[in-house]
């Protein structure tokens, strides 16, 4: 069977890092970690747009926190979300922590990641250590960290999710990308529900694809559907992302009353 992707770049595996492949197909450049699974994609003619559906769904935090000042991202990949925030949300400061130097280098070299400035910062380091050193420091925490085998083992524990909540400011929102096919999926959901005291929502983005989980540090237990739908329409017009479709998925897969979206506690 002919390879669907044309490989254009490779960084070999070393003892302290990961193997990286970059491929192109039909005008889309993609990042892979020592496998055919796509970690990140960029349309060459629109390098600051969000090519993959799950990355667009991760922006659903804007439905619940319209004016966050700071977002912390753990895991860089091809830098899709930091680039989008830098381009289209210039008043928001983003800090991204990436443990692999090669990933940062490839993001600059192959995926148009801009240099650090006052609103965008990429740090080489361990995300867990960074969070421990910066409690109650961010309005939005986004976890999109994968190695060739999936979500790293130390990102699965109850103490990890406790740390995530401790990193949020009072009205902060936690956002995590997980695979529905992950054998530990139910464990992740159970632990997030415990840590956030039931204040979580799940947004499916495909079958059996990525699931985006939102966890809330502080949120009313019921949210008015009419108000949320109006906000989704406004956000869709502003950013050109399918907020209404994601909102409909959110309503289908989470508890709701006749006029409210409810948290499962």
C-alpha cells in the first residue's frame, strides 16, 4: 500500500529524546512521534489556523471564560494552539512548556512558530515541575502531552490532576486532550471528576477520536443553554471556528435539563 504521507524531515531517536518525523500530504504538513499517528498538522497556506478538529475544540474554554489573561500549555507539538492564540487573541499571554528540545526546534523550523515575545513564550522544561513552581498562576491550563505510546504515565495519576487544579486561578479552566481509544480513558475521566468535584464536561470530536475534557475550578452547577448558544454563535463569527457544532456535541454528551446544561456530580 502506497504511503499516504510524503516524509520530508526526520530526527532520529536518541537516549534522552524522541524520534520525530514531519510529512506532507495535499498541502498539509504533519508532525509524528516515531509512528504514523499524527500529533499536529498545519495547512501550508494558513499556518496560523487550527487544522485539526481537536485543536479547535480545545478553544471551547472561550465559551466559559471570555477574557482569560493567561494560558499555560503543557506540550507543544507543532505549536498550533500557541500560534493561533498569538495571532487571533493578542491580548492573551501564552506560556508553553515542552520537555523535548527537538520538538521546540522542529516547531520553529517546520511549523512557523514565532520567536518568544511579550505575549508568546515557549520554555524547554518539565511541565509537572513548572506547575509545582507556579501555583494559582493561570486562567486556562491546556494539557496536550503525548509520547509515542500516548499520554505519559506521570500524567495519569490522581496527584497529577490535583496539581492541575492547584495551578488554576479562582475561575480557571482545565482543558485536556485524550484519546477515546486509550485503555485508561475511564480512569482519566474518573480522576478528573473527583478532582474537579464533578465540574467537568466532555466534548467528542470524532469516532473513536480525540475527546476534549473541560474541568472548572469554580462554576455554577447549572448553565443556561440559551445564553451559551448565543455565546457560541458570537465566538464562531469572531474566530471562524465551529463553536456551535462543538456546543451541540457538548449538549449531546453531558447532562442537561429542559433549559440548562448540568454537571454530573
